[in-house]
C-alpha cells in the first residue's frame, strides 16, 4: 500500500492559535493539505525576511523518480516568489545528475524546466566557514549560491539509505555542497573508499555542512518540509526506490531548521506502528536522529517548538 492510498491518522500533538512563540519555543506551521494553495499559505507565514534574489533549493531526483515533489506545487511557489528560481547541484555518485549536461537532461525528464534551474556548482565551488564544527573548519559549497540574497529550502521529507532520513538539513548539507569536493568531504577522507563515513559521523558532517549555508544566509533562509510519498529511500534512488508504506501527513514550515526537522520526525513517530514501522526502522538503524541532536549542539535551532495548524 502506497502513501497515496492511505489517509493519515495523525493529528498534531500541539495545537494553538497563531501567536508569537513563548517560553523559548520555535514556531512551526502545519497543514494536512498538500496543495499549491496550502504551500503558499504556509510560505506567507514565514517569508518576512525573504527578499532580493531568491534560491528555491529542491531535490530534483533521478529520472522518472516516482516520489519527487509534485511539479505543480513547486511551480506555484516559484511563481509566487518574485525574482526566484530553482537551484540544485551535481551528484557525488555517477548517476543521472553527475554532470551538468546529464543533470539538465534529467531536469527536462522530471518536469523541472518550467523556470530557470541554476546548477550552482556548474562554475565550481567556494570554501565557506563552518563555525564551531569539530570535523570541518570550512566546507566546499557550490559557487553560485553566493549569488543569492535569500533561500527557500523546499524539501521532500523521506528516508535515506545513509542518513536515515532526508529533511531540510540534509537538503542543504548535501544539496549545496558541490558535487566533487564538497560531497567528497562529507562522505570520505580516503579517495579509495568513497563511502567511508557512516552513521553518527556522517550525520555530524551533514550538520556542519548545513551550518555553512545557514550562517551565510542568516535570517534570509526558511524551511518547508513536505511529508508525502515517504519511501525509506531518497529520491536519488529514482525508480529503484522502495514503495512508500508511510501515509502522507502534510506540510510543515518554519524559520527554524531544527524545529522543522524535529516536528517532521515527531509526526512520523506518532503514527500507528504499522504505518511508521519501515520509515522509523530506517531512521533508527542509521542513527539518523543524530542529525537533530548535533544541530542542537551546534546551536543551529530549537528542538522545542509550537505547532500551529493552518486550515
């Protein structure tokens, strides 16, 4: 049974009327409705610091990937945001998006050619500082990211073979690192073993990479997680991705990267055992929750949040 055929039994564990966060909590907006109207409504709740030239960071996925975000909701958001375009980077592994030329062909196949798509490492990379990291002092980031004033991190929340899950943090940690140097730094210190790092070290590497991006944009970066078609596999698996067994939940939006990923995990883990089993097992078996605890150690956000339901 796929996510498209199961209605979610989840109700948010915390509800409130819209108000300013109190008691040092973050605000996370939630809607069960996965639609262009809902996405734009949530975006408008958190966009106060988004201005100038805007990058919308998505995961474009391998060719014909069955679980990627619906093009119509991404298109609606892009058309709603002035001076915006989609951004991505090339992959570390040799697949449909390994080179800029093959990546652009994949964009056409997957329907992402409705606007400009900036493959941000097409012209190389730059080193950005990682403040407070224990593994990196700097990270190799796609050069063109520096051309943007603001970033909207639009994420398909799902499982991941190595990371356990892919949320907003993973989207910018791997997705803004350039395909040759940056992604290699995240995965290995040994060129003969390209997938050296696993489990907790990999989660920590990702958080430090993401911090380079969040520090660069400051307040001009926001996070939206779409919890639908949640396979245990990433969209980088393409047609080989396992069919989703977790029901669709909705859309979460926040100015706080830790809060939005924490809330996404909490909603998945609140599902009945049968509905969450596969995805929770994937997350826990890879020690994916270390993503959250290490972001907290790096002071990247708040794991205490108030969930505000938007009808």
